[in-house]
C-alpha cells in the first residue's frame, strides 16, 4: 500500500501500551502497513511484518538472544534489521547482503510504544512535552473503532454532544447552551478558551459539578482536555492518541490524570471510560461521510463548533489526506 500523506507518515503513532509488549513480537497496523513490534535488551523495534525469504509474518516468530527469529525457516534479524543467521546456509557461505528486514523508527516513552513510518520530525512524540507530572495516572485502551482517525478526534473535541450522547454522565439535556468561546494557536498547539458545562457524573464518582473545559490539539491525531471543577481544586486531564490503522479503522489510546480520589482503584475509571467509548461508538461508526470532510461548506457549522472548525483547518493546512475527504 502506497501512502502519500507525508503529514501522517512523519508523525509518531502510538501502537501499543508499554505493558502489552513482553517477550513476544506483536503485530500492529499503521496507515495500512503491517508491522511487527518487539522488545530486546536494547529497546523497542518495529519491522515490516514480512520475512524477506518467503513472506511469512515476522510477528509469528520469537525473540531470542536480542534478535527476531522467523518462525518459518529460523532466519534471525538483529535490531538494525540485518540478517545474522540462516540455519540452512552452509557455514562457509556468506549471508546475502539483501537479507534484511525493513526497519521503522520506534521509541518507548510515557507508557506507550510509538512508531513513525517516515522521517520523524522530532526524536520523541510531540505529546511527551505536554504530559505533566505529579498526577495519578490511568492508562486505557486500546479501543478499536470502525471509524476514521479524524472522526474520533473531532468527536472528542465536540462539547455539545455531551448533553445527549452522554446524558446523565457528562451532560444534561436541560442544560444545553454553549457560551461563545474562541480558539487560539500557541506554540503550534490549538487551545480553546474555558467552556463551562454542567455534568451530573463527569468521572463516574456520582457527583454533579460545573466543569470548566480547556481543549488542546497537539497534532493531527493527538489531543487532550483539562477539566477543572468550578467549586473545588479538582483537576482532571484526559489525553487521546489515535492510531490510524486504515482509513476507516482506528485504535484509541487514552491517558487519564487526576489530582483527587487517589484511593480509588484504576478499574473504576477504566470501566467508566469503557462506557463512554461505547456510547460514542454508535455515533462515530455511523457518521456520513465516513471520512472527515475538510471543505467547510460541506456541513453546517455553529459557533459552538469553533474547535471542530479550527481542527479541520489544521488538517487541511498540514495536508492530511488519510481519513479525510
């Protein structure tokens, strides 16, 4: 599959939670490309999921002695992709120079494994600069959804759906008005002004609050919001990082941070997010057109959609075509 979307090719994409990568290679899909991700004592690695010999997926193999060994004929590849051993080759024969795996950039940072198919714009994912320390953290996902990556991001940024899709939890249909707000760009990040929303049960703790949202867009498929309780010092941050597997299938990785309820088990927040994802699923998997339209004349917009409009303009300016129309 040939991908011409340079904006997404050069982005870092989350492919796994760090906890999901143990002693076996794991198959993943990024922008339609099948990869094998594995760990050695030297770090994490990502290869095209294809042995050069007979085309068997390398993800079916095993990691042995810091090398990835193909399950079919035992060819071994080091972390640089060079084939170091061919069991069927006589000892006095040199390994063919073309016996190499195709290697992609791969890093592990902040609880996730990231892959870049092109030339990374920075040594680490941009998001790592914006994740603050000192909060209680919960890692969630991945959630697989049959929807384009930009559709998932825009749904996350859409505050006016909270009162209907998540009524009784994140919103109340008796309190639907969204006060006018603006979106600014600061140091390459789109950031909304505060948006106040009444929420009956915003984090699964069973307590209604007036929440103050500030949304941030760090990249084409990486966003977050910071939510403050208007009546307390409670701060809740939620990061969403979307892996575009295909144009119409994506995986959502999430990181929640909070400065309260430290004694609550992680599972309380995970189960609550699972519920919200299922409520969103019905919407994003049924939206038409499936790909996010970047032509602002294609759909009707309101002032409450300022953030969505700014996001679509960002994708257009960056030249993002994968998952857009």
